């Protein structure tokens, strides 16, 4: 081995490195949860309740059991016992993972329309589905509350806790608003939404005695392992979760939902490996989605545009059996230097499946209301909407005066405006046309807080110069393994091709969930520490300045050198988590850190029919240092596509009479199609965040925020109409 | 999906005999609607008779300038056919406005006539639906009605017919040829689909043992025709409102007009009232508006779909205006 370092090594970080899993995904070699098989595999299907609250009085499975190929029909009469999920505790954040508190098939209680009340296990998926349709159920219904619009006036204030603020204030915003010379006070509504990952939730469960192995479409390998251990009363070390590839999650696979638990239960009951791939309908019925909201934004300003008052209140919903509040007003504490600020989140509990995080929970819909209101204020003042924003651009965090870790929003707007051609816009509504189309241009700010969490990582350097990174993180399309390979390559001065990343398995060192835009930064944080540890070991072995790491091993006769960061023992995990929580809280007191961006969009509106087409998009981001130009642009673009869906078409239709989801299919829930999406120009400043590892901040969620606001503002510019209710379907423009 | 038996018919006679003796049989053409509905447990045939290989795939010119379209012509072949594109642009545009390329490659003309409503409550087994279970009631009434009908509906059913192609064919006076062991007969398309009345489960004039074999279009009154489809996204969505129109104008006066609406009624809706107002009237936006209002005078909304009345009015006017101002448009 004659490995010496090249004189100058070009950094791999930041480059548009191809995905390490690109080839296996495009050739079909990548195996997703539903693609594993074992001898004797059986298949399961769910039976859903059709009342929103009450009890199952009779459940007749005779006809279902008679379908050829059916092995068993599990109900609360014959299902094995499950332990209830644990209460949420700060020392074990995996307790947050339970989608609902319902102990499926261990109770006759029904808590929402769609709750699983039986599982059919059969020799084929078709037989299981056919039989599921033949289970006859009668109910004793109790009174339920399912209509968000009707229940919303009875909302109660959300309490503050360590992780999330339900309210915050600075000064007296109501008084300042009352006195403001220029005022805007608007009410907004947003509908419930579902994630619609292309891969439906799927699980394959296999028991070996009291040891459980699951292949699962999950964003939370570690949480899933703890949760299954709790529910089946076995040690976490006896549960293995395997999820190397996940076909999109967007938050819908972050918590643990009925399908996963009931597959493991069915496997337990039958002694067979069992696979359950949820139908699209079952995904809608058993997995929560984004909360609906009503929001009030009131802005008071002086004639020069100085904001004197910013009030943002919201109502969102939880399920009576679970769900967590969403940070709908979060951005309103950070974006504008208003002299007085009041934010207040309120909640209602309904007899519906719990809400679930969905890409930028809170901010995705909160930025719609705030950014549409800022635009409206700009028109009221006769100011350019970007000028108004820049006039109120804060030097310090508006709500509490904390320092920003980094903030280049001005620069993002300047760059974006130039690329988009904002200067060509004539501000008057209905003043721009292209043939019969009314043309409008709008802007809005994107915002998402940046987080870090505890991650354990092991790194092995081999004498052949290859590096193996091991971390039980999740890959659901973001490019996580690719980016970590780039980071390790730079840290250990090897080519990126020499790095292999093992991920997606609970036998690997524990990683946080792929959630909250924090996986990449959290893993990078520990990976950098591990690489540093490795370099120190090499220094101790007498590494000289021009000697490659592998050459040191060759010289010492060592086949490999391995280091790890973090402990995967039970105690080590608790300690790691507590240490991290305290660090997180200290860090949070010192810095306000966020991913930011400026969206520029152009729409065309048909003046006869109100049809809206997005025709052009530029987004300019301040997201710290970008790790991979290709995967980052792709992820940022994806959020904008999802935001366009949210702005114009998507809505989970819940019948307000009975709480039943009526469009549980991709035919009737309208995600954007290709024809709805224009070319999307993505640019970013690449200015590192000095408080984050390598200066990176998470980018999984920021790009969906602000999208609906930009579109609503562009539609106003095109038509003169303010639509404050999502989705902005054409009937609202007639 | 239930278990069923499957028969591939080698010829029309065998297909007809198979259904003549089997009360719960279904013909399978492209399968793009039937198979979906079987998966959803809504269609539950005991026997599926596959007719996809029968020789009903021709598109032929008829003496007098009309065209005969075999029932098993695939949607994409119909849309691309030179005779259809030049004489009946509205038909070509309607087909291309529907579904996706993959579905159009499979879906047949005969199957298109017989596709069933996309009413959310029809698709939901837990909801009441007089189409699925006559007499059970209609959960759509008082429910989520954004996609429902405003013309020709009844207190038993407010579902709409989802087809795009049928709207164009209805405007053009298509006739349907059907065959059974009892013989062959022809049904004008305007009489092929039934309004729901008190029997919403009876959707067409077709007897259970009859097979659609062809669609015939008479010579076009004008080749100036177009299809305008208004929907919730740019592609791959059913019409909220659609308009099929053909317009001939001489010296500023409407000399021929054909007009039909989709997305607003339980059947493809021939706008005879509007045609009556337009024929001989000056070809102006005002006439178009009066015609639209005459057609929609009887329209009634059910809250969620109230907007369809205004949308239909605007879309009729816009489509006729486009035909008037852009004579070259196809």
C-alpha cells in the first residue's frame, strides 16, 4: 500500500454527488418493507370501524372465515393481549411515538371512524381483503364530536412545555393594534391533509420465540423498536427493526400506527410470518394527517410600514385518543421586528384519528396566514411586499431578543428577486396579462426552526483505505447516506467512493427519527466527533503530515481501526438523551436558529373559470452550508411541489355528520400532477451556520413553508381577490 | 374483490350467449373502471366475459360523411384517428382531456359509455347509496356535494356521469348500436343514459344481456368544435364542468350549434334549451350568456356544488366565445 495524500484534496461536501443508492433504486434492486418474504408468509388486511364513537356489540366473522385461504380473523374476542402504550415521559422520548393510545383488538371501544377492529390473516392478500369485506359488525354508538368547524369556537389554550410554546407575547399587542394607524385583521382556514407517500405503510413481522423482527416502512427505527417492546412485553434487545429503504414518509411514518402493531400481533397469533401492506384507504383511515386550522392574524403598522403589533392565534385539533399540538404560530415570533407580539395556539379534541406531523407541522399552514397578511398590509400601505418585509427585518429574535445564529434573509430576497425578475412586476392587481390569462406574482418567506438531536455513530477505517460508517438512521429519499458519506470522506480525507454507510437497521447505533429536519445535522454532529476520535487515534500511532490514514494502519499492521460515539446500552441511551436535552435547552436559550427562504411565484388565472396554474417559481434559501447540491435542490424542490398541492388542491374530506373520511384515494385527493408543476428554480446562499455541525441546517421541511402564502399573494395580484381558505380551488375565485 | 369466473369470448355470438344465460355477468373491455369497482367490492359479478379480443376495433367512414366507431376502439386510437381529428375535433379533445395516457391506452369506447359515477358515497360501502342498494337512501344528500349534479338529479340520487367522451358524443347526435341474442337495435345516445328519478340504479337503456358493438356519428354540422374541461388540477381529474360545443356562424348569425355539458348531471347533458336560443341568434357574447342562462334556469345546487351553476354558465360562454374568435382552433 502506497497511499499518500494528494497535495490538495477537493472537498466532497457541497458537491452534487450522485446518490449512493441511486442505482439500486432505479434498477429495482432496493428492497422496501413489502418486498421481503419468508417461507410460510401469510397476509393481513384490516377491518375498519364505521362509527366515530361507541362500542362493538357484535362482530360476526363466520362468513369471512369461510373465504378460501383465510387462516384466522382476529378481533377483540380472540386477539392476543397487547400492553397499552406508555404515557409520554421526557426521559424516554420514544414514548411520544405512539400514534394513538388505543389498545387495538384488546378493547371493544371505538374512538374514530376508521379505527381497526379486526384483522384478517390469509394465504394471499386478495383473500384477506375479500374476507375483510365480509366481517359483519354491529355497534352501540355514543355521541361524538367530529366537526372541526363546529367545535372550533370551544377551543382551549395550549399550555407551554419544555419542547413547545403554546403562547408567547411581547408588550401589549392588542392595545398596540387598537391604536395602529394602519390595520389588517383576517381569519384564515386550512383543511386536514394527508401525506400520500408513494409507498403505503407496510410491515412484515416475524417471531422467533419471543424475539420479533419487523421490516417496516418507518421514519423512526429506534422509537419503533422501543414501542414494540413495550406493547409485546419483551426487552427492546429482542426486537429488530429493518428499514433500509422507505418510499417517502413526510411525517406519516414517524409515529407508530395500527398497521405495524397489528401485523406483529397477527404474526404472534398465527405463528406465521405476516405481511400487511395497507391499502391507500387504510392509510387514510388509520394514519393521522395534518390538522385543520383556523387562524387569526392581526397586523398594526405605522404609515411608514413599521409593524407596531403582530397577533397570530390559531385553533388546531387533536384526536381524543392522541396527537400533538402543531406549532402554527411559531414563525410569527421570529420573522418580523414588531414592537408588540402576541401568539396563542388553541386546541380542540375530536373523535377522529390523531393528527400526525406532516412536513413542517405548524409552520406550513402558519406561514400561509402570516405571509398572506403581510402582503395584504403591504397593499394597504402602498408598499412593495418585499420592501415591507425588509423594513421590518429584525436584528435580533423579535419575541425575546435572542441572537440569531445566522440570518441572511435580506440576501435571500435580493438574490431571489433578481433571478425571478421581480422588478418587472407592476404592483396593481389585474395589471398583468398573457393572452386570456391574468398573470400574478407573489412572494412569501419560508421559515423552519433548526434542531439537533442525539445520534450514535460508529466509524471503521480499514487498511485498504475504505471507511464504514454505521448508524441506524432512516433513508426515505432525502439522500442521507450519500451526504454522510461525503462528510466522512472529507473528515478522513478519503474519496467519497471509499466510504460505505450502513443504515436502516436497529442493530446499528441508534439514530434519531427522520423528523424535524434534524437527522442529517444530528448524525453529522456525531459522525464528525467519531472521525475526530479516529484521527486522534491515528495521531497517537504517529501519523505524519503527508501520510494517509490507511497508510498508518498498514505500517502498524492493523487490519482496521474502529471508533464510536454514544452508547447503545439502556443506561447509555438515557444518559445520552438527558445530556442532549440539557444541551438543547441551553442552546435554545442562547440562539435562535432556523432555515429561511424567499419564495417567488408566478401564477396564471383564467378570468372565466378561476382555474389557477402556477407558471414559474424561484426559491432562494438561507439554509446554512449545503451538503449536496443535487439532493438538497431535489428535497427543496419536493417541498415546493407539496406546497403547491396544499395551496391549490389538497384536502382530506371528512363528512362533518359522522367523521368519516370520504376521499381516501389518490383519485379524489388531488396531489399535484406533473402538468401542475412548472420548472422550479432553486438557489441557496451556502452561508454556514456557525452554531451547527459543518454549518449545516436541516432542509427537509423549510421549503413547503411560505408556498401557499406566495401563491395566495400571486393570485391576489392576478385577480384582486384575497382567498384566505385553503385549498384555493377555482370556485373561490368565481 | 370476490371470487368470480372468467370467460374469454372468441366471438360476439359466444359473448352474447354467455350473458344471456347468466344473470350476474359483466363484459370486460379495457377494465379501467370495472376492475377498480370490483376491487372496491362495488361491482360483484359472478362471471366476467372478456370481450377485449372481439373484432370491434374499426373506425370507418360512413356513406354521407359520418363515422362508425367500433365499441372496442381504445380511447387513444380514437383520439388520434385522422377522421376524428379533422371532422370531430371535440371528440378528440374530450378523450385527451380524460384520464391518463396509460388509461386511455386501455379504455374502450363502449366501456366509456358505461362507466359509473365517481360519487364519493357510491364508492364508500359504509354510506347509503341508492345505486348500490336500491331503496337504502342517499348519503350524498346533505353531505359533501362539491362534485354532484345540478341538472336532472332527483331526491334519490344527485351523482354525476363522469365521462368526457360521452359529452362530446352527445353533442354530436351519436347513435349506439347494441346487440343481443334477440337481435340488433340502435339507441340515440341522448336516450341511452337514464336520469335517476326513483330508480338511480337503472343507469342506461341497455338490457343486461345487450352488448354495445358500435357508436355512429352522423356527418358533422361543422368542424368548428371544441371541448373545454374545467377541473381541480391541470390533468388527471374528473370535470367539475365541461362543455362540448360545435358552432357555425354565417354573417354574424348562428346557423348551426351543438352543445352538451359534463360534470353537471347524471347523464351527459345535451343543452337543447341553449341550442334553441342560439340558433338564428346573433353570434355575440350576449347571446351566449342568454343561451347558457336558459339552459341553467332549471339548475339547482346542493350547497357544496352551487358554484357549478355559475361555473357552467361561464364555461359555456367562454367555449362559444373561443369558437367564435378562434376559427382555426381545434
